[in-house]
C-alpha cells in the first residue's frame, strides 16, 4: 500500500473496515482515520486516530522514525476519532510538544488528563519551521468543531484539511487516483450531508480563506487523499455549501395501513408528469444517513405520515428529527398523511417542514382512513407543483 504523499511525508493512520455506526451515521463502507508524519530536520506527526488504534499508529510512525525523534504532535481537531489516541501517543513520544490552537487546548483539557503534556499554542496563520519544511496553521472554526484547524505544508503545497473533503471510506488505496472515484464521490457526498451540511457558511468562509493557497495535495482526516481529482471534490463542495438544488423531488413517507403510501404514490405520479427526477422513499426501508443525502440536493421535498397515538410514526419522527438537525436549505415542500379520528400526523409533519424553513407549495392534505379519488388528485396536484419548482432550477 503506497503511503508516501511527497518526499518526507507519509500516511500513518488506521483503515477501519468494521465501523458501521459513526455517532448515528451509517458507514456502510467503513472509514479511515488519517494521520501523517512530516519528516525534515525535525519531525511532526499530524493528528492521531481513535484511541483503540493508537498502538497501530505508533507502529507506522516507528517504521519511519524513532519515536524519540518526534518533536511535534499537531492536533487539528479534538474530536475523539482524531485525538482519541493522543494520550498514548504523547506518552510514547517523550520529546514531543502538542501543537494546537487555544480552543483546541481547552477542548483537550476537557477530554483528557493533560498533566505533563507540553503544549505549543499556535495562532491563526502561525508557522512552524521544521528545518527544510514549514507548517502553517489556519483556524477553520466549525469545520467541524469550534477549535478545528487545518495545517499547510508550505514547500510541498500539501493541505491537511482535517474533516473537510473527507469520506467515510475504507480502502486499500490511499489516493483518489487509485480508488474507485465514483464510490469516493458518493461517500464524499454522504459525508457532507451527514457531517458538514449545517456548517455550509463556515465551509464557505474556510474555502475563501484557503482558496489562495497553492494546493498540490489535499489530505483530509478520513478517506482517500486528493492528489489528482481535487478539482472534482472542490466543485462539488461549491454546490453543496450553497445548497444548490437539483431537478429532484424527494417523497418520504411512513404508512400504517397503506393509505399514506397511496397518497405518497399519488404525489410521485404527479411529479413524474414533469421532466424531473423523483425519489419515493419508504422511511422504513432507508437509513437516515441516505435519506439526508437524497434530500440535501433536492429542490422539493414531500413528507407524509400516518397518525399514531396523536403523533407521527416513529420511523418518520426519527428521519425528520435527524433532517431538522442537519438544516437542509432551499426546499419547496408538501405535508400529507392519513388519520382515523385526529389529523395529527400530517399536522406534525407540517411543523417539522416549517421548522426547516421549507416553502409549502400548497396546504397540507390530511385524509381520514382511506384516500378517495379527490384526495389522490390533491396529492397528484401537489406532486406537479413540487416538480414545477424542481424543473425551474
Ligand atoms: Fe472526523 Fe470531526 O471528526
């Protein structure tokens, strides 16, 4: 497995083939926790890995340089998938200072017993001379946490971009031109939708700040390293971070005795009368991870639930709660659902859509027990209205 980025710079992380749940995000293709060694007259380790894999990381480092030679451990981000291994690594590298910004130091102090750690706190744009190679640090707040930072290797134009441009993607390949680029881009989109989506403004600010740097290689903290196709992921980010809609209508439903399903199918039938993509999703059949990936770039979104116990069905509640937290923007919407004696399901769905500042194309449609032809026609009309919005993007 090739691990060399440029002369003196190597990947030393962990490929996690087994992880399938990353704080609620379904990681069907596993992940990697990327860490890097930069060797000049001095040696820096950029980030660590989850705590369980710190021993493996140290083996990778030891294969390149004695641990006594590590002068700096740069901590770009305090989240445990990157800093979890820090206590073991600090213990194993007796001559290393932990290099991080002030917010990160504070976060690390709230995660670990840092007594005995030697910190070197760096300000935004500060540089660190390794003797032949220079690191420069850029604060990237809220990409992904407040203390997040990116590290730039000046002479080789390598940006260690932390979570930005990452993918939860396990592979024997470390580089974008070795892996299946279609899979990589799918996972980059899923990663953006599930991790980065509510942080679009922060990402835009970061890209504006770092846009002036010469970039030969962009090395994120998850997934493959971009050395050949960075323009492709950058173009995708530029669309995702402004929530640029595509000609797609997504209809998400949860049904009890098929009434809400028939309403959803009528919405889909109406939408399909126009030349747009239509996705009809039974919430019971798709993980929230993939639901949000579909919704992220749609122009129009319909959601429907049967009423259960004066509320919505649990699966729909889970999907809408997850979506609401990730704040998808710029959507037209429609709420619908069936009920028996209290039209609460449709009402609650409409509240979720309102909380996400979606724009209704018409009044919600609630149906008592089983939809008749008139109800189904109202649903078809709503589908046409959603598709009309999508067609115009
Ligand atoms: Fe991959 Fe925000 O940690």
